C-alpha cells in the first residue's frame, strides 16, 4: 500500500543543504513551479527531503505565502508516491513558486505533476548515461551471437 504521509523527517530543514540545493542542484521548470534537485546524503531511512518557497517580493503578506506553500506541500504529498518509488539515490528538493498571482489547487497540482515527471525523465536519462552496461558485439549473450 502506498503511503501519502509527509512526516517531519522528510522536510528539508538544514540551512546548508537548502543553500547547496540552490547552488549546485539542477533546475527544472513547469510554470508556475520550479524544482531544484540535488543528490545529497540524507538520513538512512529517508529517500527524499523537500522544501517549499514563495518569494516575498511577489507576495507581501505572509498569509498568502503560507497558503501557496500549503497548496504545494499537499500536491507534493499526493504526487510523491507515484514518482519516487523507484528512486535509487537520495535527493533533496526545493520547490519554488514563480507565479505572480494566487493559484488554485488544480493549477498547482498540474504543475507539480509536470515538474515531477520532468525530474523522473531527467533522472532516467542521467542513470542511463552513468550506467556501466557495455554495448557492442561483446555485450550480447551467447544465444544472440551469430
């Protein structure tokens, strides 16, 4: 059974790791969200940690920023099991809201699914490039050789 929980240990809270994700991580966009992801050492029982940010420049009131972060957390919580069950390496994520207007949950949910799909594709390509599987005539099993 898939778990839709988002416990405290899966929240990105270390300041150094948060800054490292922005400095060294990859950036993927699906408007109005941007995802910064970095492969990082995390506690043994945690595969991913996520943080959520909304710029103060775009939303002056804390109430509005907190509302958008709640929407992003809920969309992440519901979409996470479908995307991260096959993740092999631990990652730290930061989701950044790029829009200028207050969104509804449907818009955030669509963007979250799109950005998570984009990350999944990026990770599959990266894994395929770093996978040391040989290619060429010597890599064929004996039953397939001519």
